[in-house]
């Protein structure tokens, strides 16, 4: 994976990382990544037992994680330790994904003000966009 170093900027442990592979990265501007739903994720046992589907809130989290990687890779900005998801706006869950699907996550930094970073992103399953949101990240 060519962006291993950038993924280290995520504060999450591997158990809660929803970026499997970085595909593209324009440092500080935009990027794309994938995540393959294995079906072994512990929370899928309860969401939903007979027909597991990927939770919409996890799609939003994937956008936030990719946005954090993009923001922290900006060579002209200071790294913000402790970056966290602060706000979600205009979120839409447009579809579902099931185990075996490979999701494509896209995100772009839309603005910065001090320790606040606004990110626009989406999640797709193949050609189908299944989530989109505008989020704000903050760090210290």
C-alpha cells in the first residue's frame, strides 16, 4: 500500500479503522480509499442477524477517517493531534452494503479555520453512491 505512512495519522486502532487501502491522495486536498466488508466485523452480528448490512453511521465515520488522513497530510499545515469528528451536516444514507462489498470512500477538504477542518465526502458500492455528508473535524 503506497500510503502506509499517511494511515498512521489516524488515531483509531485497527479494530475501528474503516480505511482499508488508500488509492489516491492529493496531500491536504482530496483522496480516495477502499474498505472491503469482510462480514467478520463484530457489530454486524447484531446489525442485522439474519441479513447484515453496513451501518450508515460507519459510512460517515469512514468519510471522517479519510478526511482526517487528507487533512493531516497537508505539508503547509501543522498536524492537529487528537483530531476528532465534531459535526455532521447534510448526511444522506442513499443505499446499503452487505458483507463481501468493497466500498469506495472519497473525500475532499473544503475549508479550514484554525483547528477546524470541513470535509465533503461520499461512500459508494460499485457505481452506486450509498452515503454522502459534510463533516467537521477538530484537533488540538
